């Protein structure tokens, strides 16, 4: 199984920040993880609050852990709140049930990692994640 390269991770982060600036969003934080849930790259924009690294990582980690984007985890949490709440303590990187955590696939459809973004609304976070993934030539 391949993984997002450092160059691809940096492209994802730069493009996500650019999309956030284009949209006039609050300061973003972006985490890029390999398929095993390990951090490849992270950046926090100037002015981002202190818990953002953990939130961004938790969005990406949760997506990898459950095999669905974090938006779907939010829907799952509405239907099964006790189940989703119980996952955080047993997850290596946490699980944040809010949009902004996106599984990344290569051209063959294989999972090569995940991106987690936080800082603005969850919908805007996800928009920036998708822009970053596309800029790196990968698929969500």
C-alpha cells in the first residue's frame, strides 16, 4: 500500500490554505496522515487557536479508523452517539465527528492517507480539504 508523499502533503496543505484565503476563512490548521494514521505533515496558520492540531488530526484519524469521511462519522454520531463517543478513547489519534476529515485515494482507488482540517465551519474545512487533495493530483 502506498502513502501520500511529503511533497504531496505539502501541496495539500498549501492549496488548502490558499482556498481558505480565497474564501476569507478563519485561520486553518491542516494535518495529513499516512494510511496507518501517522502524521506526515501539519501546519497551523498564524492566529489559529491552540487545540487545532489535535482536532485536525482527530478528523483525519477518525476517517481512517472507520473508513469513511468525518462528515459520515458526524451522521453516525447523531444515530449512535454512545458508540461514536466510545471510540475516541480507544483511537490512536482521536475521532472528531465533524466534516473536515477526508480519506485520500490514489488513481487506482487505494487509500493513501487522510487530510484533516479545522479552523472555520466544518463545511468550509471540508471544502479546503477537497481543494488540497485535488491540487495534489489525488482523489477524495
